[in-house]
C-alpha cells in the first residue's frame, strides 16, 4: 500500500511511524507546507522505524489542485492538519479516487464531509472523518458495546482525557493536541441524546467526579463538543442517554469554565484601542504558551453501555426488583512510551487513525461513501491491531 499523511506535526509523524512499521505498507508520503519540517520529520520517522519507507513532500493543504495531484499517487490519505482543511481535502480525495480519513475536530465539518457520501460512493471512495481517540477509537468501542449488549441501552457514556502523568499547579494540564481543536471542544454546542432524542446543550456543563485506578488524583468529567460525533444520530431511538465528557482536574475545569463565562473563547472581533482582535485568537496563543510542556502524559478512556432496566413479575406485584443488569465497559489507561518517545496521546490518537486508513486502503473496511466509525470499522480487527501495538483495551462486565 502507498499512503499519504498530510501534516508532519506530532500526530502526522506518529501516524507515519505506525504505517512504516506495517509490512503491507510499502511507502508513505509525509507532506507539509513547510518543506524543511517535512524532511526533518521523515528522517526522524525513518530512523525510529528502522527503514526508509517515508519520503517528504511540500504541500499546501488549502490548494485542492495540489492536494488532488498528490493524492492520485496514493491509495489512501490521512489528514493530520487542523479541522478547517478537511472538507476541501475530502473533495480533493473524491476527485482523485483516493480514500480519505482525518482526525476530525468539528461537528459541522464532519457532517459536511459525510454529506459527500453519495458522490464518494459513486467514485468508489471512502470518506472517514473523526478517526482519532474520541471520536474515533471511542466510537468504535461504543459500537462494539452496542452489538454485545443487543442493540438497546439505557445509556452510552464516554469519559476521556489526555493529562499530565502528575498534574502540577497552577494549570494542572499540558497541551497534547491542536489548540484550535481544544478550544473548539470548549465553545461549540454539544450534541447528545436525551430520552432517546438528539439535542444540543451548552459545553462545560454537568460536571461530575471521576476516579480511575492508576491515576493519582480525582478528576472532574464535563460535557465538551465533538466527542460523541455521529453516535447520537446512529443510536437515536435505541439509546436513552448518549454523550462524551472530558476529564480534567477540578481546578483546571473551574479555570476554563470561568474563561468561557468571561467570553474569552469568543470568535467575535473586539476593538482594543486601534487593534481589532477576537478573544479566542489571544487565548489560543496564551494556551500554546502557558500549557506547553514535555512531561510524560496519560490518556484515560472509558466507554460504558448501560443495559435497559427490566422489571420482573415480582417487582410488578410488589416484590423486590430484579438485580440490575451488568454495565459493559471498555477501559484504556495508556502512558508515554519512553523507548519510542511517543506520547500517550499520539499512541491513542494517531495510531487508531493509521489503522483505519490502512483498513480503507486494504479493503478491510469494505464500505464506500461516508464511513461511521461505530458502524463500519470492524471492531474485532481494530482491537487486535491495537493489542499488537501494546495498547491494552480492557473489557469488563460490572454488576
């Protein structure tokens, strides 16, 4: 297979590394607007993978003509650039006859990509947005839990966070992915299922405590945008409650909520003296500066499916209610790998995206058109691939 990765930053490089280790992948083009950055990343990945499968290329992701030309030379492409490039890249992929996957980051863009499904299907192309951690791996695991539970659930819950191994004050957080994607999670409306119906709610709401063995402090889980992706639409009518919550320390959550309430994530430009500036632009730069860090990180992911409660005849006629059915769950606690230098966020975001991209190219994902992770990615194959990479996904049935 001949694959293309657009964007040579942390996630793009990690995906290229994963592809380079696969025997069925013969070559990878690692493309970036900055030619020097692409060359340095390709050299670094080849050294780490101990082969020479990765070659650099200069590419302007905003130029559909240039993208289309490069895509024609590849069976599948993965976008590891900010979400606002992805719709144009999806259009180019369809025209080029190249399967396409991306890391998502914005609900509106994802739905616009999926709306291209009929056109992509006619061209024999698959378009697979939201292929990272959550959405992405979380969606695949959620779909598998729904299959194991029999297709009906009272609730489908996702908890996820990328955190420092040991959070330090005052921020108790370090940036582990795109700052634009991070702020998007904090400001965009949140799509959820409530009483079986899809609705939008405010981000940064409904905080609840969360603990997991292996992490030193209690966390808080709260609603953010994008993580549930297409799950509410897919499982409307089959699931009562469906949502994703982000994990942070209580102090960090309170800080972010205050910034939101102050309007400091707004994209509306304000005039400060002679300067016009959107508060979000300033916060993005400050986040990049203040949240920068290289401490070892941890990724926590828990996906739960709660079966419908059943009342037996004893309960109906005044007896004790039957024991509650078991909650089915997948749990991941992944850490920074000191040997490869791969962060937990890179391992659990870029590697799932790499796996899905390879599945598109190989035909392991047979569907063409718009791809929904929870329905179209073969979960058994995905779980085996993640286990082969040393990422432990623990399944449990808890009463």
